[in-house]
C-alpha cells in the first residue's frame, strides 16, 4: 500500500511542533533536535534545509547557532509544512490529470474523490502547529 504522508514529511511536522514550544528568540541545535526526536542528524539536516529554503524555519550560524520557527506557530499549518517539503497529494489519478478519463464531466466517482481531497486539504490547512506542540517534558 502506498503511503500518503512520507516519513520525511511527518518528521518535518514534528520538528516544527518541537520548535513551536520555544519562544521566538530561542533556538535549538540540529543535534539537540535530532536527539530529542530520535532522528539522525543527517536526516534532520535534510528536513531543516527544505524548511529553511521555504521560509518555515530560520537558521542561526556559528558555534552557538541553531534553528527556530520563522512563522508564528498559530499561523503555521500542517499544510504549509507539507507544501514546503514538496508534498503533492492526490487521492486519484483523475484529479491530477483529468484528461485521462473521458467520463470526467459527469463521473460521480470523480466528484466523490474530489470532495474527499478538498476535505483533507482543508483539514490540513486548519491544523495549526500551535495545537500540536511537543515539549521537552513530554519527551522525557
């Protein structure tokens, strides 16, 4: 069975949820975040790079550098994070490429899948990271 949310996307959400637990001026090192979330440093670095390139997090260089959210946790949705990571979801091939099906204009199945996909996207957009903060206390 194909996976809807890849592991990399899931951990991007978790990294953001962890960073959301700190004040805007505080930052955490990549090794510290990796250790807390049971990730390898290279995997965390890969995710951080994508999130940084898409303005979700910012990095502070230097010996005492680290990462922190660039977007307010109450404005950062799961969808924003997934989109930044390259998430390109579709439930059915006909939604992505309508020209493959001659029945598309009157197909009830197509409309069903379209409504389901719209619901999922709206749910992801309404789920803001501030409601899913992961704290050090929870990880202890």
